[in-house]
C-alpha cells in the first residue's frame, strides 16, 4: 500500500492542464465494443481505473494501440467471449465500477454477457437496478448463477419506452449503448444528461447511430444494424478542475487551469464563487487568484448557504468533498447536503482531527464553520477511503503546516493522473513511498 508524505503550508504557483475526464473515458472505452472498426480516442486519462478497463478489453480480444501520449486506438474485430469465464475477467471486472458498462455493448452486439458485482468506491449502497431493469426492458434476460454472477442473454433486443426511476449516469450509458443496435425505437425518459453522456451520444452518432434529444433527459434512439469507426476527444475532467480550484484557495496560491471547456462545467464555477473564491475566466482558462481570505455567501434572506448535489445541470456529488475541505478555512458557515451516498461524508473525522470545525449532522449532511485563517490545519497521518475523499485529504495536508502522511493512495491514483508529479511542478513538497 503506497503513501504520500507531504510537507504542507507552502504557497504554490503555476499552470496546470486538466486530465481527460475519468467518468467519460470509462463510457467511451466500453463503447468501442459496439463495432469491429477502429476507433481513435484522444485525451484518455492514464489512471488506474482506466488501465484496468483497458486490460479487461484486451482480454476480450480488443486490439489496443498507443498512438501518442493519452491517445489510443481500439479495434474490437476479434472478440473472444470465452474470456468472460476466465478468472482474470472476474478479477478485473470486480476492481472497478465502470466494468458494468461493457454489458450494453456486449449484449447489443453479441447477445451475451456476464456480470460480476463491480468494484469502485466504498461510499454506500450503489445499486445496479437501473442497469438491469433498463436492459431487461430491451429484451435482455438475467440469470443469477450460484449467487456469484449474472449470466446475461439478449439475442434480439427491441426498442421500448423506458422511464428510469433514477437519472443514473452509468445506467443511462449502458441502456444507450444497448439501444443503438436494438431493433426499432427506444425512448429513455429521465435519462442522465451530464456532458459525459452527451459526449457518448455524439460519438455514437458519429459512428452511425441515431440519437436525438442529446443534452436533455428525453432521448429517442432508432436502432441501426451496425456502427463504424470514428475519432473522439474526451473532455477535461470537471472534478479535477474543481480540485485545483479548492487547492489554490486552501494554499493561498495563484494557479492557472488551462483549456477547461468552460461551457461544460455547469454550475461548478458559480458554486466556488459563492464560497468566496476569486476566479477569473480568460478565454477557456480559469485563473484562481491568490487570496488570503474568502467569505462564504449567505442566501438572500441571510440563512446559511446550503450546497447539495443534484443530477445535471446541478452540482456534481464528486466535488462535495472539495467544497467541505475548502470551507474549513473560509469566513462563514455552510451546510453540505450529500444526497446520493450515505458513507461519503465519513472522511470528515480526519479534517476534525486536523482542527476543522465540522459537525456531521447525519450520514448525508455536514455543517462546516470556517476558521477564517485564524490558524492552519494540523498535520496528521490518515488513510484515503475513496478517490474524492482522498483528494480532499491531500488538499488539507498541502495546506497544513508540518508533515502529513496519507496511506492507501491507490484510491487517489484511481482518479488522478500522476498527481504527485503535477503538484511538484507547482512547488508542492510531496513524496511517494511504497
């Protein structure tokens, strides 16, 4: 288990280029299974979750070539479905949550798949109902074998009206990928409409699919017989962009974040501005200005500012941990309401140990009273529980005076490419140890 040793309390400065979006990359890579033609994908983040998915596709017989840094080609013209019975398939598919999204493409193109309980962050219940019910509506049949895995068959998928009971991003992606090769018309209502779903739809349309309503929660998909190859570029990762903003604020640093795709950030910048963070947009760059103090807004009636997650275009739940750690040094108070996962706020005990003033009201809500730079957070030793909590703890350690140690950094590596090297380029004192 790897660790980071951080000598915090240092001002940082410089320019960063955000990596490709993790959540988009996992969908797009799975979609390459829908055609035998070659697909070129640019701006792939080289993080452990993506590497694991690439290894899974290689096992299935996909030919994958690295063209240049962060650009790969995928050619799924010789798929070996026997790999689904291999122990390596079980091992790799259970490592990451994104593995569930090979279901739609495999059923649509080959009429067969196998599903093991996927891995990912331990942040509470993460049900698969949306995936299974949606694919069942299209004609897939799931059979639980020995209480260990699902055998999935669906030789002739047919389009249907599907009303999702939750706007699941990965569930929507799975259903879309199955529907593009199904017979007839599929209508998905209450579909997730995040930029990464929009990107998936745009790529599939380039491949010859017929998807209308992209960007809305009502998608109409007319099935086609086959898809062709294309080129696609992954968006910058909005969660990483938000992480750099929070880092700059906590360390009183000036940082330029380049080529962020402003139009695809939704409410992200507005939320940080409500936190009092001084941001400047220059073309497609964000400049986080150096500021000693920042004041949290209140609502118009003077009540405490509440920030909560919501389906797009609402605020992404993946950034709530960054909001929490950033609020610890602000002037003012904030209520964070994390609606989706009941275990995602439990990391705040480490921030409290570092000197933050946080009350965990219940598993979904926390009140943070900013200490307004009256003192710095205290260095400590901690363990990263998941990707987003891990980066929040790293930001806290970089702002704290003294030496902190973070264990289980494999969780951070799952979502952030070479984060220690990029931090060093900004002037951070951070060492990776095994």
